[in-house]
C-alpha cells in the first residue's frame, strides 16, 4: 500500500467524517447569526473564526462538506449509471451506427462545459443543488462512456471473449458477465477522480450562484462571500479554500493510489 493511497484515504476519511458528524453535531448552529461576534479570527470559542454575519465557520465547513459530497456523489452516480452502459454498447457494436451515434453525442456534450450546461439548466429550472447535480452528472456521462468503451474494445479481441461468443452468449450478456467485471477497477479509479472534479465543479457553480442556495452552506459560496473582505478578514477565504484543496488533494491521491494498487502489472512488480 503506497503512501499516497494512505494519505489520500486519510484526508478523504477526515472530510467524510466531518460531513457525517454534521448530521449529529456541530459546534454551533450553522445558520445562526450573531452580529456582535462577526469577523472574529480563529479563537478558543470559534476554532475557525466567524463570518460577516457572525456564523461559526467550522460549523459551516462541516455542513458544507456534506453538501459537496452529496452533489459530487450523485453526479458521479449519474455519470456512471448512464455512461458505462453507453460505453459497453458502443464497444459491443464497434463501427456501427450505434457506436457512431454514442460517440458523436459524447462530443456534443464535451463541447459544453459543466458551467455552461448549468447556466442553461438554471435558465429553465432555476438555481439550486439539484440542478448543479444534473449539470455535473450530464458532464460525467461522456467521460465514463469513453473510458468504458476504450477499455472494453481491448477486451473484445481476447480469447476468453471469443470463447464466450462461441458458447452462444450474446453481446449484452458478454458485456455484463465478462467485460464489465474486467473494467471495474478502471471505473473505480476514474470514479474517484471524477468525484474530486465534482467537488470542484460544485464549488465553482456555487461561487457564481448556481449551486446550493442559502441557508445551505457551500464552500464555493463561502469563497464568493469572502472575496470583498480578504484584506481585513483573510480567514474567510482561507478556511473554505483550504477545505476544497485538502478534499481534492485527498481524492486525487486516493485515485492515484488505487490505480497503482489495482494495476495487475504493478501488483506483480510489488510481489
């Protein structure tokens, strides 16, 4: 087990623990305003300080963690749930109209960044965490479709797949029973990476007002609120910024560590 995997797992577990703990306990009510205590730097009572409304930053960070995790997790689930079957279908029907349609559809989605998709969705449905999930999820679909198709294509020419075809198994059954289990390790690693990108995307959408709406805390909106007060209250930006950096760093290290750990060639080399 590599150091990166251990460190990434520890950082990711810390963020997850903070998010889960926020359901049961936070130092203060994250939405409670206390104007006399506004803009306090970190101290014995407020460990991470307070914002311009006197709200406890540590409580907001903890609740914001579950917001970011929930948005990113559901968005990755949407991406995997739709992208993996599309990738398997494209690989099974390589060179046909179905393969071409799926890949051109992926290109079309890739032409619009998640922020643009979010703006389009928001224009119709309004801002909110649900719409952020939809936008990020739609952007994840072609990622998983391409990854799955690329990995599956290399497997369709393998001997065990040819044996399954000779045995009379159809393309759908082969994809489910033989292709999918052999690409699952790659999908797990990619899912971890997309999860970290989902955290960043949620923060970015919230920063421009398209993510979670008040009074639900969001790391991105905390940064947006702090941008005019950095000169005299730098902790307002440092706290959520550090939370985002550590979370993304932890997930990226976890993804890289899982990739090295699950790679059969590296596993043989370690042995």
